[in-house]
């Protein structure tokens, strides 16, 4: 899976684009996917400007798959409490 495929999967599942960034930009209260020196990083950028739960991957595919699973789990968790 690459970023374009991930974006399509997220859109198909109706996951809000406000919850994630696929271009490396970071806004508060969202998950970020970015490439850094040939590696891929996924983290949560909190309301205080902190990067949390950083995970590093050697491949774009692994990073995209991880972010997809993370956002799916979050949606399931949020739906249990709304």
C-alpha cells in the first residue's frame, strides 16, 4: 500500500481527513505520516504540540498499513462512546 492507496481507503471508509495528515504537515489532534531520511514515521500530534507514540518503518507500505489500522481502531473506539 502506498499513500495514494491509503488515501482512497480512508476516504472509502469515511474517516475524517481532519484526523490525519498524509503529507507530513502536523495540525493538532491528528495522526501524521511522514518520510524522514528514507524512513517512514507515524505519530499522533496532540493539542500541546507534542509528538506521541512515534513508530518508525522501513517501508511506505508498512507505515501506511499501520496508520490505516490505527485509524480504524480509533473509529471503532470512538463509536463505542458516542
